[in-house]
C-alpha cells in the first residue's frame, strides 16, 4: 500500500509503522488514523510478520488528535465507521466513537503491537500508546492528558485499566503529565530507557520476541485480553463517547476553551487551561 502520513516496512519479522508528520508533532489526523489502521491490518495478514512496532519520526511521538481544518473548513475524509446522520450527530459523538474504534483494532489484532515513545506523548497520543500491548518509552518522555483540565474526558477511557486506582484518579482528574521513567514505575508502560538507548533497547527486546511462533504470540495475547474483557474492559471503553459528549456539549462551561481560543488565540486558551498548573511547577 502507498501511505502519505506513515512509513511502513518489514524487517526481521517486525513490521514497523512510523507516524510521519514530524512538522505537526505527529498529530493524529483523520488520514493518519486511516493509514495506521490499514497498515495494522496489512501486518496482521502478512505471514512474514510476528510483531508490530509503532514509532514516530522527529523529536515527539504524538501531540494528540489533529482537529485542524483545511481552507474549506473540512477535516478531510472521516475515519472508518463514521456515521454522519441527523439522527445521531447531535448526541452520539462520532469523533470519540471513531477514536475508540480505531484503537480497539490494536486490541483485537491477532499479533502483538508494541509502541516506542520519545519526547511528548499527549492526549490522543496517550490513547494510542496505552492501547498497544506493550509500551517502551524514553526516560525523559513527557506523557499526559492536559485537555482534561478544561475541555473533555478522554475519548478512550484507558486510565483505570493501565494503572492503580490512586494513579488513575490523580492523572485523569488533574490532567498532569509524568516522565517516561515515572510512567514505568507506576506500571503505565512496560519499561523506560535512556533516550539515547531507546531504539537499541527496544530492538533488543523485540528481536528474540519475534522468533516466537505467531500462533503462540496470538494465543498469549488473546488469553490476557480475555481476562480483562471478563472484568469489563470492552464495555467500559464503549461508554467513552457518552462521557465525552456529556463533558464536551452538555457540561456548563464546555465551550469556554474554544471561546477563549477564538477571541484571544490558542496560546491564551492554553494559558487559561494550564496556567495554574505551570505556576506551581507542573509540566504542560
């Protein structure tokens, strides 16, 4: 397949999918998400692939969802499964539904998906990272979801499933970020490494893993997934769009960030959202 926003290659039984919009800090545009899903499914069908690795070009892994528009005011062709209908547009939050649907592709894939994170990994980027089966990150990466301070709940409600209740509540309520090293210590990700060693250490992990029979890898992934599904994982994530709609449309003050941004610019809106935290020394 031909891609414009990602790179795709297979080497040593590892399919590497690279987010490739470094000029936009790899923001997740609709096109990038479609291409990423296509590449994931292509790798699943390829018998020469045992493991899938998602990484990113440039100094940042991902700045979150790209909600910018073109000159016509359009964001482009919507993601797979988008339902554009007068019956649903006002209340079903098709954007949030599409996000969870895309990342559940990773969950349902027969082959393990590994994520390698450097630099900033924010908002929607943390959803992508957290829905991968294994995440390796740089010690100095910055990982968090600052939009929860003044905009919406996450599109994909992964927090309670990736860490302890204490940490899940702290991070989702505050919108604070942590370093990659701190994320590993709290169990959000599998391991962290010095940034200069990240590529070397991740490949050291993946090379022997890729020698395991793909059918055994699939069985082990599916058996762990099944345990979480019994505990309600899929049901909980399927309700994400409801909370996103409530917090972004019905909540009093939900439009304030957008209003500040339109009137005074994005920088002023970010200061409105994050200023109190920055003044106390919290990142982002």
